[in-house]
């Protein structure tokens, strides 16, 4: 009883001495931006955004390309590897809080000195010695160091999981945007083919009028220059189409020429635009979720560094067999066992521990700053896409009206030409206006689809994070 009291008194005195390792005072930590600071509504109806939102466009070729990219792309494999590495770190942290049990066995053959402290008959002879030991250690987590380390590891695991989802969203968006860009170029090429045919018709008519003395060499040279210019535009579009096909092939892990025959149509479907941006709406973004989990992990790392200033108490026990001579290893007299507490005290290590704590606090401030930067970028990208979609909707209405008037003018010019009241040059001039409006319509439609893809990514791409408790189980 006296021995136990003495041991307890010693441990309590040592714990009191641990107060010499003072963590000091940290400056106030950085704070995440609030929704009100960046103009986000705290409440708002969430739109029903599907994780595969591009399916609403009804293009099976686009669906297949996105699926292939999401199945095979190296960037996703790298993200999954980082997630697996973070999961292993969390498992390591969980295991460190459990009872540690080890089994050891060794056999040694040794000649003992004749002139040492060990007496004969051992001295001066060679003997075999053997040990078979089972040991166990349990560390008491009085100050929460293990709990904080586990929470930090779980935060890193959740951040890696969200990063993998962000990589999927980014890749899907890139495939969709590249597909839209290719479809726009294909549509523009069809219009460019009609422009070339129109200019060739115009040149033929000018030649006829020059022969009849109705036009001069000025009009003829103008007509001649217009044809190669139209062919030049076709050549530029062909180059851009090939480059777009190469980019799409690379995103979907295919050879550059694999999609050289792909000539998609521009989808016509468009999703509704949310009336306002809310904190919950942007909270679906995987990159923001990852940034929040990194802040949580950094917060727990600070708690781990602070817990290093406090005593670390563990209990160890061992039992086994130890003998001089293998023939007596399993003899009952070879039994050995023991148990006792151990205390680690950071009494004169305060400088190193304070530096470590300050470093963790700086990491936390950096994680908060990274989250704030990601939040600002998310708000801007979502607001930009939202503004573009609203503006493009109005622009398409105005352009549709302009196209309608140009089409009517073209039809009236055709009617007058058939009735012998106007020249064919007037018809071609009216058709030029129609083609110009068609080009504008294609550009606006492609821009609207591209902005829709950017808004879908800005709103998280339909990804739904798992409950926080799932990773801690």
C-alpha cells in the first residue's frame, strides 16, 4: 500500500512539474467568411440538380463520352489514390488509440567471458539463451491528444474524398464544354459552306454582268477576292474542329484521331437558372467541402500540438519465458512477468513544443484563408454564370427577332426576283444577312450551353456529400 501511495505521489508531483512547459498565448485565429459578408442568402430553395445533369440534353454520344472520361481518366485515378492514402492515415490514427499487443521471440548463442561478473560454470563457456515474451501497452488519452489526432486524420480523409468528387465534376464539365465547342464549330462550318456557295454564285453573276457591260472590273475583282476569303474561313474552321476533336479525345483517353468523324449537333435543352445564390446552394461544391474539412483537420492538429504540453501516461505489461539454455525454456521456473505505469513529461522541451504549436496555428490560418479564397471564387463563378445565362436569354430573344426580319427580307427579295422586279444580287445580299444571323444564333446558343455547364459546376455538379458521421465510424 505504501509503495502504491509513493508511486501515485510521484506521478502527481511529476504532473505538476509539467506545468513548466507552458504553451503560451496564440494570436486570434483567422475566421471563415460568413454568408452575409459575401452577399449570400442564408436560406434559399435548392434546385433539383442531377449529378448527371448533362443527360437532360438528350445526347447519347455526349453521355457516352462523359462516362468514358469518368471511368478511365488518370486524374481521377490519382484522386482516388490520394483518397486511399488519406483513408489509411485515418485507420492508423484509429489503431493508435487501441491496446497495443506484441509478441517477441529471440534465441542467442553467446560465449560468456571468464573474467567478468558472471561466475562459473557460465563464465568461460558458450550458452544458448532464449526469450518468448508477450507485451501489451495502453496509453491513457486524458488530454484528448489521440482523439484530436483521429479527428484530424478523418478530416483529411473527408477532404480527399471531396477532392475526388471535385475532380469528377471538373472532368465532366470539361468534356461537356469541349463537346459544345466542337458542336459550335461544326455548325459554323455548315454556315461557312453556304457562304462559299453564295459567293461563288455571286461571282458567276458578276461575270455575267461584266460580259453584258453592266459591271466593271472593280466588281469582278471584289467578287474574285470574296471566294478565297470564304475558303480561308473554311480552312480555319477545319483546323479548329480538328483541334477540338483532339482535345475531346484526350479528355476521354482516346487517340487524337479517334473522334475525327464526330460532328455533333448543338443541344437545345436549357436548365432553369436559380433566382438567387444561397449558402446551402454553394455548400454542395466539392472543392468547398474539401476546404472546410481541411480547416477542421488543421483545427484538430492545433489541439494535438497543444496536448503535447500535458503529461502522457501509459500502462505496460509483459509475460513470457526466459531461460539460459533452450532445454529449460518451457520450464515453469523460466516464467517472467511484470507491469507498471510510464509517464512522459515535457518539462524542458517547451521551446520546441511552442514552435510546433505556432506552426500548426499558422497552418490553420492558411487553411481558413484557402477556404475563404475558394468561397470567393465559387461565389464569383456562380454569379458570373448566372448573369451570363440571364443576359444570353435576353440576347437570344433579340437575335431571334433580328433573324426573323432578315429571313422575311430574304423571302421578299426572292419573290421580287422571280417576278422580275429585282436583281439576283439583291437576293444574295439579303441571304448574307440571314447567314450572319445564323452565325450569331449558333454562337449565342453555344455560349448559353457553355454558361449552363459552368453554372452546373459552380453549383457542385449535383454532388451530395455524405453525412459527416459516416467517416468517423
